[in-house]
């Protein structure tokens, strides 16, 4: 009887999802504006393509590392470190005058993504009871979807009326809000997990790689899941990162219009 009367989301979980939404809003707000910004600072279309090709290499290496660090130091601490990396990651965009300098930004943002993405899912799984876990996961997707619907038009408005650099500084501010929320949650967290007590060392990281690689390359179901997911990511990135350049250069759509289109895409996404 008491269990049925408990709210689906605790206050901490609501605050956690709000912080997650602010962190995701930075990606949503800037994603489609970055290619246009690169063109503004002198990058050719082929250089824009090279830029995003190079930025995809680091996440490959950091994927397992982010999950291992989350297991080692705790979910909230990993998410907090990811938020701090996000704050730093947008600064090169805000001050870069060459696309080569702007390349530093995605490399740091890859650290943020590799820490936040696996950790927030694991945090929900760790803290929510089994009977409500699926619904909380669904709500987390709704919070993220709201960020991808609302903030791309905001990013386009800021970039068009105040400049792209102002938009990137706004992203720093949003990541800062997320970091403050996660600091508060970390300080007030009363749940001690076994993952948080693990010793962080290279030996445990090597052990993680040793366990994962045989499973991935064994030729079973997980192998084909990895292959199909890789094909999907390749097909998506083949067009997504250059689409804003096409809309701007060929379609003559301004930054605010590009942001509005991305917001509409977020509704379907």
C-alpha cells in the first residue's frame, strides 16, 4: 500500500533529470550551428568534413574509459567531471579564429560525453527500484527530447542576433548550471555504492578491456549489434554534420532558420 503511494520520481531524481537536461541542452543548442561557425572562420566544406572525422576518433577510445571511470569513482562524480569538461570544451569555440584551434573543443567535449552518457543511465539503474526503472528511463528520454526540441531554436536565435561566440558562452553557462546541480547532488547523496569504493588504477582499466574485447569480437549477437550500430552512426554522420552547411550555403537559410529546423527534427527524434 505504501509502495503504491510513493511518487515515481524522488526530489533527487527530479533534480538529477533537470541537471541532465541542462547538460544535454548544450549539445542540442550548438550541434547544428558548429558547421556554420566553422565556415564563418574560414573552413572549406572538405575541412568541415575533416573536422568532424577527426572528432569521431577520440570518442572511440574514450567509450570504455568513461564507463570504467564511472564504475570506479561513482556515477555522480563521473557526471560532475563530465560537466566540468563540458564547460572547458566550449571555450575553444568561443575564442577560436581558425578551425584548427576550434578542433580542441570537440576533443574535450568527447570526454564530457563519454563520462555523462553511460553514467546517467547507470545512475538511474542503481537508484530506481526495478518496478519503476523502465518508466524513469522513459521520462529521462522525454527530458532529453525536450532539450533537443527547445534549445536548437534558442541557439539559432543567439547565433544570429548576438553571434556564434555568444551562443558558445551560453553553452558554457548552461553546463555550469548542470555542474552546480550535480555538485549539490553529490554532496547530499547518502547512497554508498560498491562502485564508489573501488580503487581507480590502470590495472582495473586493463582488466575491463580484457573482459570486453573477447565478447565484442567473438562473432555473436553483441558483435552484430556493434556492427549495425557502427553502420547507423556512420550513415548519420555522413550527412548530419554537413547538412547545416548545405542549408546555409545552398539553401540560403539563416542560423535561426537552421535552429528551427533542428527543433522540428527533435520532435520526430
